[in-house]
């Protein structure tokens, strides 16, 4: 059984693949100074809870949190007795990286591009709404052409309330109409409808700039569910796209 681990800035997402489907997925908080033993014990507890503590025989991970990269190498070795595959720009992922400086491209961007190319061969745009809001563009011949990065929805909400003395936290949900008639609805409109419009505007610009009319748009990330109901520009929701990419890369590396 494969354990896939996506180490992001907000969450560490884990998935167990049994060869046919995802048996389970979990999310742990990303804590930069969490020790090997703390994460290792959490992992063992999760696996024991479902009776699969001895079932994992392969592991792969991607990380955009350098302090935890070594940590999860050690977790896999010490608690699973496995040497994990770490996805980097040198890994054979099945796609090319054609940005100006491939060394700058995050592992999560590479993994998502690999998953998008496999699931929807041809050109595509992926909208990943997590800590940051990122758009990844894959070409018709399987190259990651570039990325757009904007502040994430939650980050924007926290900045708004943190820097404006008279604005309090609001639930991240759509108001009844675009025009806010009270402060709560005004903030919710700016956040939910504002980010839906941001995504729509960027995708339209990309389609013109790169002549990508008709290229499917994929939505993923923990916050995509807040935006997807309020736009028609996203064609496919893939909530576990990064885990799927890790699985596909693992299979490719093992061949």
C-alpha cells in the first residue's frame, strides 16, 4: 500500500492508495518545529486506528516546507522502515518544466501539473486554492509553462481583519447578493465573489495570451469548494489532485 504525503504551508495531507482507490485521506496541521517523533506517533496512531499499521510498503512525498522535508524523511525511515521518494524538479514526473528558472518551481506545482497532464492529456489550467491561490498552466505537449501566485483566500481574510480596526472576522461563505448592505455581507462579497472574479479574470487573460480556448480548467485545494459554486469557469473539481499526482509519479518511478 502506498502512503502519499503532501507537505503544504497550512496542512500536511496524507493518503493511502491500495492499488485501486484511496482508502483514506487525512489532514494534519503543518507545524514547522514539530519533531520527527511527534509526527511519527501521529502517523502510527492513524494507521493503527484503521488496522493498517503494517500495510504500508511504499511512501512518496512532496514538500514546500524545507524544515519538514528532513523531518518526513526521518518519519518514514524510523516509523515505517521505508525510504520515501521525494519529488523534486529532478524526479521523472512525465512532464517538462519550461519556466525561466525551474529551480524556483515548488514541488506541489510540479506534482499538480503531472496529475493534470495524466488526467486530462493536453493543455490545461489548474486553480489551486490553498494557503496561496495558484494557477498552473500545462501545454499541449506536456510542459509546465508557468504559474500565477496570489494571496490565498484565508490569508486575504486574515489580512483584512488584522489591518482594519473596525472589521471583524466573518464566515467564509457567499452573501445573499453581490452588493453588501451590511459590513458582514460587504466583506463576504469582496472575499468570495472577489476571488471568483480574480480566478475568472486570470483564466480569461491566460486563454488570450496563450491561445488556450477550450483548455479544461481544474479546481483543487482546500478552499476551492468556497469558490466553485460561484463561477462556471471551472470544469472539473479534483479535491485530491496532489495526492493523485504523487501516486502517478510513484508508479512511474517504480517502472
